[in-house]
């Protein structure tokens, strides 16, 4: 083995001499470039991961470690009490169950509706198509806050063309049920729905026309072609959309607060964790006593970790689904 | 009777009906949950809204709310200009960063999969509720201060800045660069999707193009500007639009927070709608102007 290497080395020097020193220069340059790239990438990776590591180390610290200036990353008094407490404060398991179910339901509905719409935009020509697609772009552009006040009142005094008022004499209050949000997802107006429509349309546009025509010639109807031919092809992009939708739904607190007021969800529990910690403190140490801000932040860090841990697991398992299929779809404008 | 009708329909008509059936969910959703609320909130922004028990009343007040937002309210103007200026430097930084990273990640090296996974992690880490919590984490800031004090030195950028800043001319430019360097974490965390989009574009460029260029004597630098850049230029447009929207609409944006506060705490629907509409018009104007300018320069390879 070493002999082969030494022969190779000799050959290298010979070739180097023949090329007038160019080969050596080039090899050194490539090696330097590789080292520089490795350092840069390592640094940037560390930059992204560091807050996460920091939170992990804080979440295992006991309260007095937080005030100790000599402790930076490795806790001296290792403890899991933070996890126990934030589990109690967030009602973690209840929230987890609800979040899993709600995110699953919402993202399935969302992806299903967006697939239909994206397919329609990509494969059919119809009058006003560009106008409706401009509307899709508009739905991406509108900040949810612009319409949220109106939506809020819309669902508070819900009515379809005055039918309910005519029958019962009163409008329906849908404010504290899941119905409004489900309806919005069915109507492709959920969280970032416009983006999914855009992605799916891109994908369906790239499927060759011959495939569709062959199906029609064989006597396949329009709906059957969609279900039997197109959908199986679209599996990667569908998983990708589903994963994005699931993850973003999981961490979303805005729509959750607006529409799912009475469902216990993780992001909402997370935002209220410091308030609950205050209540917990005053119930133990008497009214008026408040937790220190350092301890509060440690609790938030713990809660945050617990919230994103399932997502990180999903990400580890389905990393390819997130990335590869999206890059296959070839996004263009 | 029915049969006759079916026979009369041309294929194009059938297709357009099928197309409308497919996008029907969107049309219904758009009209009910976007167009209608949008117009209602526009109307609200001209009104004084009072919420009663069984209904809500609107009293027409013309431009009162807008006047209040731009001249009376102490915060709105400042927050709006602040968020627009920070967008003006954040978006180019995000673009350059994500393009650069995509170029790096497109190369072959050991552990590429792992590095990619880490760079796409911000797609999860920068979403929804997590961002808002990240920013007001006083404990981490406090720890940073302690570390800096005990190490008895300032950060590298601060030292560099003090060295370079003596010139006077161009110090504003340095300030700009240092702002970006100091905020590189924010940039990195905001560019997950953009990296994916650029990477997808880079992977569609066929290697035969580079080979041909190399044979013709093109250096790597030249082939970058003559091949890579034009080929992904359409994606630059996509990414600019995405970054602008992502930056302006994300939940931790100060203007958004203010609008939310006004709406949910003070229950002042008219005023919050006025602010939201002014903001929305700003967003549309910016996206429109930027995409108009850039789409002129985009090169489509077909």
C-alpha cells in the first residue's frame, strides 16, 4: 500500500516538473480553498446551532447556576426540575396531543384543497385564469393582520347571505370553535396556503402533456386522470407541502390565537408560560412574589425546547422530504 | 334536451368548466375570507367601530383614522419607517447570503448532507412563535455581557470598526457592513427557504454548459457571471419577493405587533384597520416596484 503511494508521489513530482510547477500550485490552492470552506461552513453551522445548544444547557441548570457568572455552558448543578415544572405549567401532554391532531387535520385539509387548485391552474385553460392567479399572489401578499379584525367580527356574527338570521333571527357565534379555521383551510386561505398553491402549480406544470393525453385516449375521465395519473406522480411535492404546512401550523400562534381560542395548543402555552410561572410563584411563595427574569427565561427556553423537539425529530427523519422534493419541483416565476 | 346541450359544448368549454371546478375552493375561499374581509376592513378604516352585544356599529368618519395614524399617533410613523429601512438592508443581505451558501452547498464535499440539514433547520427555527421568543431573550443577552466583561475585550467587529472608522469618508458604508455582520445570525435564520430555492435552481443548470465554457477558455469567475448568474436570475426575483414578504409579514415585525395590540387589547378596530391598510399598501407598492424593476433584467432560458 505504501509502495503504491510512494510511486504515486513520485509520479506527482514528475508531472509537476513537466507542468512547470503549475500542478503543485493548483493542488495547494485547492487544498487551501477546501480548508477555508470547511472553516466557514463549520462557523456558520455553529452560528445556527449555538442558540439551540445554549438553550439546552440552560434548561438543565438549576436556578442558582443562572446567576453564577462563572457558569456559561455546562451546568454545575445538573437538574431536570425545569422540565418537570414547564411540563406542569404548559400542560405539555394535553397540548402535545391537541397540537399533533390539529396540525395534522389542518395540514391535510390545506394540502388537499391546494392540490386541487394548483392542478386546476396548471393543467386547464379557462377564461380569467391569470386574474385568479393574481388573486392567489394577492392572498400571499396580504398581511393576515389587515383582514384579521374583519374576519374576527365576521365569525363572531357569522351568517351566510343572511340565511341564519332569517331562520333563527340571530347570527351564529363561531368564535370559539374550530369551524372557522377549517372553513378557511378548505377555501385555501389558511396559513401560507397561497405558497402551497404556487409550489404545486409549478410541479403540475412540468408534467408532460402526453401522459395526460394518453389517459384521455384510454377513456379516463378528468377526475380519474387527476386521481390515478397525476396524484401518484406528485407524491414528493405533496409530502413536501404537507411537511411545511405541518411544521408551520405547529409553531403558529397567530391563527391559533385568533381562531382556536379554546383549544390548548403548544405555541399558545409557550407564550403564556411566563405568566403562568408568575401565578405558580405567587401560589407557592405567597401573593406578590415574582420569579426572577433569568429564571423566567430559563423556563421559556425549556418550554421552547419541548415544543420544537417533536419537530426536530420529524425533521431528522423526513429531512429529504423537506428539501429534495422541493428542489426537484423547479420553482420558477 | 340535455344530450343536445352536451354535444354543443366544445372541448375548450368543457376544459374551462373543469378548470373552474378545480379552482372552485379557492374562488369561494378568496371571495368569502379574503376579498370580503379586505373590503370590509377598508370600509372599517374609514369608520369608528363600536362593538355591541349583538352586533357592531360603524359610523363613517372619512379619513379620521388615517390622519390619526400618520399625524397624531406617536409610534406608527417611526415604526413604519424603521421596519421599511431595516427591510431595505436586510433583504439584499439575505439574498447575497443565501446565494453564497447555495453555491457552497452545491459543491461536492464530505458531510454535505449534514451541513445542508443544518442550514435548512431555520425553516423550523424561524417560524411562528419561536421567533418572537428568541428576540426578547434577556437572559442570553445578559450572559453575553458577562462573558464580554470577564474576557475584558470587545467583539471583533467593534475593534475592526474602531480601526476602520477613522477615515470619515465611507464610514456610513462601513456602518452598513458592520450592521450586517453583527446581524448575521438574523440573516442566516431568515434564509432557509431562499437557500433551498437557489439550490434547486443551481441543480438544474447542466454541467455541459460549464464544460463548453471551460474549453473555450472561460475562468471560473467568468463562467459564474456568464452562466450561473443569468441562469438563476429568475430565482433571484422569486427570492426577493419572498424575502420582502417574509420580512414584512412575520409576526415579530413591530408594525404588526402594534396593529395586533390596537386590535385585540384596545378593541379599536377602525384605527387598527387604517394602520393595517396603510401598511398593506406599502407592502404592495414595494413588492410591485421591486419586481417590476427586476423582471426587466431577468433572463429566461427556454
